[in-house]
């Protein structure tokens, strides 16, 4: 699996040439951090770990349409598949006029954080805050800022979409931290024993987590009427993250009358986006119908 990811992500190294700006999310110091000897690595392969300084990489479309998406690649909360799921997806988005911001977020690690459970969420909230407060600079609409997450990145995106009423970062201006929409691709949703992805849960909340932490980060349990509209996709034969993560989330969204659309491929397994051409076409159709494009 790791070898395949290395090959796939290597194909996307050239996409960094589309980058317009690398944004330091915390120019005045990273919150919830502590001194450590951890050093970031993996830039050459596009599979990154050891992040201590979170950034957004801005990929600018030729003709921006006002929509912005924070792209959150997965990797089981142990690495970030930055080039493939991150920059590769960003390239497809900018071709549609969408301003893409690829997030390099901190991975849960007791060595670098005082509370590793909230570190990744802080970085997404800071990203949303930054884009809302600097919308004019990037020519984006403050009401069209969404999150797009893959696998464990899908868990992080759905966490941002269900935990926005509590600010985990300094927010002096009380900036709205709610994403306007969420796009989840083979996402981890739950932290409950029967269905979770074990590696993601172990990394985020520990190998023997408290039930309250399992509940807090089981995002299907936090869906409400004001949860952002949602687009989901998964493969039915996913052997890494069970498709019932998406099905269960869909059901909770539907019951709470949140607009949701789901596309399930019968085959494709985990990471199907690297093998399934045209998988984003239904997404763009959904975005057009919802006036996001």
C-alpha cells in the first residue's frame, strides 16, 4: 500500500508549479504546541509527516469564480498524502475556477502538542478563519468557503463541519468558523469500536480512548440542522474504511434535514480516485445545482 502511494503521489510533484503562495497559518506562534525535536519530512515523495508549522498552499485558477475549497488529504492521521489527494485534487478544482487551498495540518502527536486530539481541528478552523478574513485578497466569496477531505482527512473535514460552534483557536473577531459545504471522499466518520478505522482512531485519541472521546469525535453523533450541505462518495468494497461510515453519516444528515448527496461505487476500494476517471463529474454537477460553482 505504501509503495503504491509513493508511486501515485510522485506523479503529482509537478503540480506544485501551480502554487501561488504558501500561507503560514500561525505567524505569531502555533497554539497548543510544545518544543520538540520532530522534523518535517516527506516533501520529496509527497507523503508528509512531522508537521510542526501548518500551512495552506494556494492554487489559483486562471479565472476565479469566488468559490474556495480547503483540501484536506488523508493518511490515517499518521502521514498526509499531500501531492496525490492534495495537490492533485487542487489541480482539478482550479480547472473549474475554484480557488484551492491545500492544508498541511499537524498530525496528532504528543511530542509536539499539549493536546493532540484538537491540533488538526485547530488548523482547519484557522484556515477557515484566515480565508474569511482575507476573502477580498483572494477574490473569494465569504459564503462559499468549503472543506474537502479524504479518508482521515474526511474525518477532519467532517469534524470542522460538526464542531464549528466551539472555537478551538483564538478568534478575537468572532469570525464564523462554519464551512459553507463539506465534500467527503471515503471518509472516516465514527470513532466507535464497531466501525472506526483503527489506525486513525489510535493516532487521534489513543489506543485506549475514553468513551467521551470516542463520542466527541464520532461526527455522525454531532449532526444538527445547521450542519453544512454535504456531498459524499465511497466505494462499497472499501477494505480500509468501511463504506458504512458514509452511509451512517448520510442517514444522520438526512434525518436532520441537511441537504446531502451520496455516490457509492460498487468497486474501487480505498483510494479509488487514483483509478476512477471522472469521479468528480457528479461533484461538479452537485456544486452547480447548489450554486457553489
